[in-house]
C-alpha cells in the first residue's frame, strides 16, 4: 500500500493482464459498509469503458480485480454506497498501461 492506502498489482500494467486494486484509504478508514472501484481508460478526464466494481472486504482492506483489455491509461477512484467519494483530491489515480511490445 502506498501512503494513500492504494495498491495495484501487478505493476507495471500490461494490456491483457488482470490486475488487483487494493484500497485502505479514507472511505475504508471512515467505516464504509460498501466500497466500489470506479474505473475507466483514457487520457485526462476522457474516460471510456467506465465501470463500477463492488469491492470485497478483506480485514481492513477492500479489493477488486479487473481485466485490462486496452493499452489506454488506467484511471480510477472509489466511492461508497451512500455517495461519498475518494478521488485523490480531484486527481484520481492513474497508471500507464503497456501494450506488451518489447520495442
């Protein structure tokens, strides 16, 4: 986990892989009963293929997995079931996705 309570494994991310996102940030620490991964792909605020994935609680950490089917940038934030968001102070979280080519 980084200091914001998130981790993505594996990193670096390669298109075609399945990644696991772990979260122990603000919502988890505030006692959220449900947490959702809000994820999409693309640059800046132009997210495509946006989805909400219900995360599973494992101890104090919430986890979700998803398939990375594109080499577009992977963007995400989190929300709970009552409308509270953790979006990294408006910046969200973002990871580069590699296409798998060695060159």
